[in-house]
C-alpha cells in the first residue's frame, strides 16, 4: 500500500513539473497555460490557502485541491504536448543532486546561526 502511494506521489510531482513547463510553452493554449501556471505556482508555493497547522482542514488543499487542479490542467493540455512535457519533467527529476550546493547552504545557515549567537 505504501509503495503504491509513494508511486502516485511521484507521478503527481512529475505532473506538477510538467505543468510548470507547459505553462511556459507557447504551443499550449492560453487557458491551459493559465490553469497550469496557477496550479503549479500554488503547489510549489510555501503559502497555502488553508494553513497546515489547522487540524484536518490544513491538509485539505494538499490532498484535494492540488490533485483536482492538476487533473483539470492536464485535460486542457493537448496530449502530444503533455507527453513531451512529462518526458522533460521525468528527465529533470533524475538529475544528480549537487552536494556542493547543499554544503554551501548548510554552511550559510551555520554561519548565520553563529552570527546571531555572537550578536546576542
């Protein structure tokens, strides 16, 4: 059961990335671009319509609103373009992770924490 849920989550993530790519493609109809751009922006945004700290309702947008928006946007994009963007999204997902960049971010956070500790 967990493996199936994990697989579905990866598919939704791939489709969100494909929607973000489709929203920037000039061949996609403008209505589909608008819906795809809004859904991708909302899904990738750290700001939620309903804050996550509200019990049950906080996760409602993540579990219901985003998948329904993804389904609507996917139906509006022509199938050949959607297949192309899904392939591009899958290729982007298998890129190697930069450990140097991760190290730089961690070092910046540690440096900032040290600076705050010294100033206090």
